[in-house]
């Protein structure tokens, strides 16, 4: 089962914003990813050394069809 939830890290504990459909003491694997757009998540993958704002503008430009491929 794959499940994506929003959570807050506070005082050393990860607290989900909503109850989870899990059994008590069920073990799971957690992947931590900061919320953000596709440009932020992809930053650094293409070896871009220029301005991150340029990459963001390209990623959001409808001419490149990024929204259509989502």
C-alpha cells in the first residue's frame, strides 16, 4: 500500500495532519520529502549552474507542456 500524507515534525516526533489507516504498532517505511513544486524537487538533477529562477520559469512555461505531461 502506498500512502502520501502531510505531517509536521515537532519535538522529535513526526505528527501526521490526519489519522492514518494503520494497525497499532504496524511497521512502515517513511520517505521524507519537503513540500514544493516540481522545479524545487528537480533542482540539481540537470547540473544547472545558473539562476534557479530561470529553471522555474521554464518549468512553468505552458510552451514546454510541463502541465500536460503531469
